[in-house]
C-alpha cells in the first residue's frame, strides 16, 4: 500500500496537515513516537513523584497533540508572535491562516471567548512601560486551559481516526529518499512505510533527530538564537490588574548593562510551574502552564534572554543545554529555585527561607543558587529586566519572588525551505512546525501544517 502522504509527528502541525489532506480524501498516515492523549500522564503532574523520572516517552512534549497538549493552550491570535511563518507566506495570508486555524480550534471545543489588549488600560500600560524602557506588545489571546486543551485535541483525534491511519508509539528512524525524491519513512523496527509525499513535523522534541536527517541530506541550516532564562513565580495579586484584562503581558526589553534582548514569555495566571524532560538532550528544564479547572494562587512567566552567537561558534544548542545540565547537576537531577533577594545578595536559598516567603512554590524544586549556573550577564539581565517590569507589575521585583532555573528555548535549527515549506532539491519532502524552525507556538505550528498540506495537494 502506498499512502498519498506520511506525516511524522502528531503535534498541531501534523494534526492540521492531516485534516487538510483528509478533507480532500487523501490516504494519510500519521506517525508519532508518543502516546495517545488519554495515556499521556506526567507522573509529576499526577502527584506520583516529585522530580522528573525520565519516562521513555515524555508525556509533556510527546504524543497526540505534541507539546501543545501539555501546554495550557494559549492561542496567540496576533501576527508577530509564535514563529516566522510570515516570512514564508506574508502578513495577510498569515492573518487568514490564524483565523482559519483558530476557527477550527473553536469548532472542536475551544472556549469561544478571547482576551484582547486594547483600550485605556492597555494605553496606560504601554506608556508607563515605555518610561522604564519596556516595549509592551498588545496581543489577542484565546485561553483553552491544559485540561480543556486535551479534550479539544482528543476531539480532533476522534475525527481524524476514521479518516486516516494513526500509528502511535512508533518512532521514525529515517526518511526514505530515492533519486532525490522522498518516497517513504523507515520505522525504528526497520519497517518501511511508502508514501507519495512526506511531511516532517517532529517539533522541538524531534529537532535533534531532524538535524541528523538534514545533515545527511546536505540541506542548508540557518543559525538561530537560543533563549536562556528563568521561570518567575509571584503571587497572583502582582499581575492581576493586567492578567484579568489581557490574560498575558508580553514585553521586550534591552538590558541596561549588556544591551541584551530580554522578553517575557508564556504568562500563566493562577498557574503551575512544571518541569519537562528533554529526552534528546537528557536534561530537565522548567516551564509553566495553567489549568482551566484547578487554580494556584500564583502567576508564573518566563524571563528569557536571547543570544545570537557569531563565528567561529556554531553550537548554540550545545551552549544552552550545557547550562541546563549544570542546573540539573546542582539540583540533584531536577530544577533549582531561588528567592530574588537571595540571588541579589549572593547566597543560596534554603527551604526554610522560601517557606517564610510570600510565594508558596507550585513546583517542588531544589532550593539553591542560580548564580552558580547562569553566566553573570544573564543574572544581571534578569535582575534589570525585573526592575523595569516593576513599573507595570508593582511587586514583581520583591525579594520573595521565586526564580526557577533554567528555562531554555532551543530554536537553533532553522531550515532553508521554499515559501510553501517544500524542501529545496528533494522532491516530495516538506517540513514545518517548531522542529523546522518555522513556528514557536501552537497557532503558527498548526498554520504551517496547513500551508504544507495545501502545497502537497497542489503539486
Ligand atoms: C509545557 C509547554 C507549554 C506550552 N504552552 C504553549 C502555549 O500556551 N501556547 C502556545 O502557542 N504554545 C505553547 N507551547 C509550545 C507549543 O506546544 C509548540 O509550539 C507546538 O506544539 C509545536 O507544534 P509542532 O506540531 O511543530 O510540534 P510538537 O507539538 O512538538 O509535536 C511533535 C511531535 O512529533 C513527535 N516526534 C518527534 N520525533 C519523532 C520521530 N522521530 N518519530 C515519530 N514521532 C516523532 C513527538 O513525539 C511530538 O508528539 C508549549 C510547549 C510546552 C512544552
């Protein structure tokens, strides 16, 4: 049997591509190394263990729904966030794509209400942020919530299961190329699945695998920056005035001392800090999410510093993972947490000092010293950024604010693709989503899947 299309990865990019192809009655197979939504349970989130136990397939980043299913399903409906798809298809088409993808999320059960940062309060925040050197970026956001997000993705599974073949717990080892044309995939057990067209959408989890494939095929990779930083946790009251109206506050800042580009990322009101296991690099990093039906009393968000490396250095992923591993080493294999006051005064936090503080941690991390992990300029960048943020989020730079380390975002694999996301010089091969460096969020990942699928249909 030869499929019309084989899709590697069942994240938002893979799911939306499959739906687009199935709508045109194409024979599609979706292959993912992770488990189905109902079987994806992180033992930390289930309360069974306190620290990451390195599951063979990480429920947080792998399986039906991809990394998106463990996320709290914040859909950013404004261009300029969550990826580079605009560079391929242009602003107007991206706006149409965002609407198309978003309508589908709502059709499958996402909350039809959304947050929008406009009006008087938004203008006031933009002005007071500017005085502190902060660029506040207004965005439209739909919040599905982690548990509701799983339901939406499961509804998509039920719909696609009758239209496509879905192979879960199945790892793709390689892409079969004959005479410069992709014609199938080779599974880990050696089995070959034949298809007319191949779409590789393996996400960040599969970025290291994709890099191997790409190197073997001699495809061009553009170097990308890496983001390194911490997850900040404060009482809800610090952010409430803004999160109640806008859900999330997105800001950019150039640090005073080093002129480094810093940004806030992924704000989770009444949310939880979580750890995630990166199997490809064998390390644990920190992240955050919020649930629709279970609330904490804290808001968390990432503070990230973006670094572009210049020649001769060309291993930004190696640099970031080295730092993450250092944090794991000091934390006994997991995540470090420190009070801002302790970081500033150069002493290690301990459990007693944290428990006396105003912020009750939502993740059982090891109290420690982030200055033994992050290079000096990152520490200075983070402290200066929090001081600036204090202008619009009063209290955010209080001594009891918790910093969890480290959070890294590895986007350094960016393939040179055609505008329709076809791989140049290899026929019938397409790449999209976070793994190919096209997207950095659910909406643009899903939209890139649609772009690739439409190209597959038209060629
Ligand atoms: C904790 C967390 C919270 C997040 N919160 C948000 C949020 O609120 N909003 C937002 O917009 N984004 C969020 N994100 C990011 C978002 O999830 C990703 O941008 C999005 O899922 C990327 O989609 P994708 O389809 O490109 O890849 P992914 O969703 O990563 O899916 C890739 C799939 O490919 C599979 N795979 C990889 N390699 C292979 C292989 N060799 N063989 C078979 N299968 C393979 C993986 O198992 C995975 O299931 C979050 C991410 C995390 C981890």
